[in-house]
């Protein structure tokens, strides 16, 4: 799914979509294709919610306390 498709489907602010994708990609949970679409890095049933939360917590800590 492309960022544009995600924005249209969710109505979310484009900045938030791009941040979400960046955080998930940095955590190795999604990958960007050569066509600028994103997909899970592995089967979705093998991505635990705790991994997503860990990625967000790492991002929040970085913003609060620096890298």
C-alpha cells in the first residue's frame, strides 16, 4: 500500500502516516518496494503487537531524551 492510499483510507494527517511508516521500517516491520509501496517485512501473523509497541516506545524515547 502506498502512503497516499493509507492517507486516503484512514484520513490521517500525511505527516503521521510518513512517521508511522518510517518507525515501522526502521524497526524492520515493513519494507518499501521499488514502487514506493509498503508491505509487511514478514507474514503479518508473525509480527507481534509487542514489536510494534517497542518500535513506538523507542521513537518516543528518542524524541523525549534524544538519540
